[in-house]
């Protein structure tokens, strides 16, 4: 298979080509999540060092009265951006049902596998729940949903510190765009990882089992698989940095020796010097004040934060 560099380049190929051609090489973390990457990310969420998932689950166990109070409506639409396996959301669903409110559940995810697994689970647990998944990227899905809700407010969940995988300025742009799809009175509940002991952050992205390393290296393996690349995977190392001033945790892939990589499907070769990095992910950490400033910059009204007891993670509730 040869993908023509002009017309038929798919989005992945185009992104890889652009990213590897930059003076400081870069690959987007959005490409981590092929089947293998999705499996590895599930394993990361079970790592004892990766505190984020458990912290947000604890928040979900306690935030429902706040959410219902802010919604102040007998019925609403629950929209989830990046639903994944929906484990945490089930904590919310259970409590909404116990509270006797009417709601529909619209998870949005790019992964068909994730949504169909979620569907099986939901149908089994709550067969009568109004469940309607959308397989698309966030904005395409919101566009498809349209503005008309029959007067029901929407509660949009943006879980898992996914917003941290954008730089702060990209995050504000994304949140502004998100707001443009919502109606006055709609709510956005976003998970943010908080600035904390740098040792705790670094450990979360450097688990002793090496799962994060395997997750990041899978991106090169994916290039090998899908673009007929020949990255010598054994020669690459995962490297994590954390800058406590900016709050940016960054992941890099580094070759231990110089090498030339041939992407046969693109008919392109890339030379790497030893230890020349490829930047693959930002996982931005914030403080509460910075988050409130983002709400403002994106045109939302900040309502409140629900944080875990260690103040490691927060879910911030904003209104349009
Ligand atoms: C999905 N995202 C919020 C994760 C994070 O923490 O940035 C992705 C991840 N990368 C390495 N470990 C987890």
C-alpha cells in the first residue's frame, strides 16, 4: 500500500508527516487510541500511580446533589464527551436514577468499540434508560445533536482531565467552541488535574510497570503498522518531564541511537540523531484560580469546584 502524499493522505498520515517534518518533532496524543492504545489506557487507569481516575470517581460519588441543584429541572440531557468505558459515569447514572430525575444519556466517542461495549453494559444494567450514543468527534456530534432540546437543559460532562491534553490556549479555544453549541442555562462539568507534589505527577506518568511507556511507544508501533514504518521500537525510550511552574507534564519519545526511519506508505525517510526527542503529549495541571479564569475566558459563568479530599483533582461546574 502506498498512500499518495498529495490527495489520499488520511488524517493520521498527514499529521505524522507534518509532525515529523518539524524542527522539534511532534506527534499528537490523539493518535494514541487505536485498539491496542485503548487497551493500554485502560491498564493505565488501573495503575496505583495513576491517581486521576480514582480521584474523579470519588468526586462523582459526592457531586450529584450539587449537579441537581444547579440543573434545577425535572428532566435533562446528559452528554458525555469522550465516554470511554463509562465506568465513572455509571456512578452518576445510578444516583440520578435514585433521585428520580428524568434524563437521557448521550455518550460521544470516536471509538465504536468503546461505545458498543458501553451500550451492552448500560442495556444490561438499566434496560429502560434513554441511551443514545454518538460515534463522532465532539464538535461533529454536538452539531448533529443541534440546539433544540425541548426546553430541557443539558449537562455536559468533559471527564478524565482530557482537557489537559490541550495546551492552556488550545484548551480555551476548545471550551469557547464547545460553548457555541450550548444554550443559556446548560451546564459543563469538566475534570481538571491539579498542580501538586511534582513527585506524585511524575510517578503517574512513569509507572513502575512500564505501562505508560508501552502506551506511548504504541504510537510508533501504530505508525509501523498503519504507515508501513520501520521504527526500531527497542531503541526508543519514554521520557516524562514536569514543570511545576507552568503545570505542564510532557511526554517524549527518545531514540537511544541515531537511526533512519522509512515510512514506506508515505514514501518518506526521516533521520533521527541519538536522543533527538519526539514530543507526544502534554498533560496540563492547573490550580483552582487558573480554572476559574478559563471559565471566564471561554465565556462561561463559573459556579463551583468539587475536589477530592487530597485536592489532587477537581471537577469544575460552569453555566452558559
Ligand atoms: C487521557 N488523558 C487525560 C491522560 C492524561 O493523563 O493525560 C492520557 C495519559 N497519558 C499517559 N497517561 C495517561
